[in-house]
């Protein structure tokens, strides 16, 4: 089987120009990738602090979302919508302030939510596979669903004692993968820049 060739763009196309400009900035991608790799290693060595930072970030997003919903509530006219949006905004604000004042409690709830989400999404994938199991290639969906369910059960098994560790390691792993991705993208852009 022959590998397909990458798409060729006319030299004067807007996409070709954008790719050339992006390739000339390859150093920024490599630099950012290295910085993220260093931060990922630091986060993996200081898992508890990484967990606190991730909970604070989620708390900040909840506070911003709560304020936005309260502003929206005051701009809506029907009373039922006003009460619903106000209640939702206040709950978001409360959750955000809890995350800031007690990051460990925030990590406990976020880890529980993560475990439940993995179990639910894995079960959904397994159900979709079961209904389409006669088709070829769908076994990978079953494998993915099984892994998600097992990951969710592992999180639930150690909950709530593992909450801070799980949140910190997830942040560290995410930062490491972003760093590797940007580093390799930058190196690929460098190669393209030198061939042009």
C-alpha cells in the first residue's frame, strides 16, 4: 500500500503563505515546548502543589462563569429565567470560592466527577460497540470504552484519599504532552523552513 502524499498547495495560496510565516516562527514553538516540558517535570515532582494550582484554575473559571450567569440573569426579563440563572450563577460562585478556600475539598469533588465521567463515557462507548459489534474495526471502540471504565473504577476505588494525587498527576501529564507536542511541531516547522 502506497502512503498518500501530503497535499500540495499552490505557491501563491493564502494557506501556503500562512504555513511559510508559521515555519519562520519555529523557534517560538520549540521554546514554548521546552518551557512546558520543564513545568511538567516540576509539576510531576510537586504533585500536591500542581493539584492546588489545577483546583484554583477550575475555581477561577467557576467564579468567572458564575459572575457571567448573574449578569445574564439581571439582563433577562421573565421571572422564571431570572431565578434559574441567578441560582445557577450563585452555585458556580459558591463552588469557585470553595475551590479557592479549600483546594483539597475541591480536588475531592473534581476527582469524583472525573471518575464518574470516565465510567459513564466508557459505558456509553461499550454500549455503542455492543450495538455495532458486527462491523469491522469497532473493537477499538470497545477497547477504549473498557479502558475508560477501568480508569474510572480505579479513581473511584481510591477516592477520596487519591484526589490530590490524581488532580496533580493529570495536570503534570497534560503539561508534559503539550510540551512534547509543541516541541515536535516546532522541529517539523524548522525542517520545513530550511527546505523552503
